[in-house]
């Protein structure tokens, strides 16, 4: 039967329930702001669960469940034969954008590559979908838009955003209207009638030259850069260059990941002590990396520095500062690291296309130049698809490379 779980990080309660349908069971979730609302919603959903198991319900109940997004019209036709024989759904449901938002949140969590509501990528998806919903609420609150309206909106976006951004906005509109059709709020998805071409993907990965690597390493060790992010910018730089961690993995790296004696760094799922959330690496690719003595020695010195400064916590890169001590035990935001690295790029007059993520590209390219086979590089980077790793092969043909500057 339906169950209730508190999600402290998101400040809400999740009610999980299941539907017994002819095609098999379906598991869904709904959300409430407080425990009282959650308990009331649980009782209502338990009535829906029981109805799908016995195949009987009043027409008014079925109509309400569909209108609230708990049950799709096509599912109700299969679950309640008597209702189907009586004519089934007859009217278009009232538009409720809050219900539409919740339906999309459920869909996104079930189909997201992140696989977790706590990953930055999943939160970013929901934020962009929220922007599309805001546009719908302002311009077409009754979802009475036409293909021409969609085309005009995409044209307006193309004057402000890059092609990939426009493509993503168009995709989110399609997915949201798919949910609206399922809920009976719209007769059809007009966004599907508008062509949405995939922008050409640039496969080349930006790799730092030996000179750029030297500048970045030297700059991260001296003021004003050495004091950024609680003095941990140098740590982020080395985790990218010498371990190939993603930005979010740098931010989530914990001291328990590091085996100093065996020189092993293990990227793995972890829970946040203060909020009770569970974070997992992208595509759930936990991995063990053997790292060189240079990185291990640097991390040992960094751990000692943090301990002497009085802010040693569970995370390798420290969040907060002296004025915000309550943030010390939490993971830092990956955007704080990218902003700090961007200041190095600007201050040292490096090429403006260099980003913190380029350190990971440099690590991968150096491995390939050193003769490491493609499958091993895939495992070290945590790629779920070998095709992603193959995009780094262009570095083998580049004239300038940082292999000599990196101790692999």
C-alpha cells in the first residue's frame, strides 16, 4: 500500500503508491508540503490502489483521479472495464499547471540519466522545465497554443540563446505537453508538429598545453588564487589533472575516498550527513583510481593544513568560510569551483575557452598519449559509453600536448 517518506533536503514529503493494471504494476510518487497533507494524500491514494486491484470504482472517482494526474486515461480504460463500457472519458480536463509540474517531475526522475533527485544535472533539468512552464503560464495558461506559437517562441529564444539551449527548451516543451496530453489537459501535443533539429555537436575536447598546465599549477599555489574556496583551489586543479574527476565529483570528494597507503582514490556514492541525501556518480559509475605519489602527497599536506586551521571535515574541498561556519560540513557547490578557476584564466590571461572541466579532458588525453588502452581510459573516466571516450582520440594527432607536464 501507499507509503510516506520525508525528504528533508527538498522540504517535502513523498507518497509512493502502486497501481495494479492489466499490463503489470506501475509505481508512482506524489508530494506534499507537510505531514498532515501527506497522510491525507496517502489515504486517498490507498483508495486508488484498492480500486485498481479489484477493478471497481465510481465514475466520479475515476474522473477525479485522472484530473489530479494520479491515473492516466488510457490506464483507467484498462483498469476499470465497466467504466470503459460506459463510455470512458468524455471531457477535456481543466488545465492545472501545478499538476502538470508534478507529473513532469515524476517523469524526469524515472527517465533521467542522473538517477537521483540530488544530482546537479537533475536539478538543472527541473529548473529549465520550470522556465518553460513559466512561459506557458504567462502566454498560454489554457494550453491553447498552436504550432505557429511554438515556432515564434523558438525564434525569440534563438535571438538570445545558443542553438543547444534553444533545442533543450523545445525538448522540455514537448515533454511537458506530452504529460498534458496524458492528463487530458490538451487534445494533442502541438510542439511535436514543429521541427526541432539537433545542433551539430562539436566533438573536439579542449586540452591544456604543457605551458598552460604549468601556469595553472603555479597560479593555484600563490595569492590571490591560493585563498579561494577556503584555500582548496589547488586541490580541485590537481583532482582534475591527476585523477580526471568531473566538477561535481571534485565537490563531492570525501577524505574516505582516499587510501593514502595504497595510493587509491575511489569515486563512490555518499550520503550528506547534515541533510540525509544520497549522492551517486554520474551513470552510477563508481570507480577506483590508482593515483601517483605527487597527488597523494599534496592531499596529505592539504589534510594537515585543514586540520591545523580547524576546519577539517568529511569533504576534501571545504565549503563555507569563517563567516559561515555552519556550511563547513556540507559539500561545496561545483559552480563555486568553476567560478574560481575562471578567475585564474582571466587573471593569468589564458585562453578564454579554458574551463575547469578541461582539466579532465587533459587527463584523458594524456592517458591515451601514454599508450593506455581505450577500455581502461573509459573505466578511469567513468564513461558508460565507449563512444564518449573515443571523442578524446583527436588528442593523439595534436602537436602540442601536456604529457610531459603530468606525472602519470
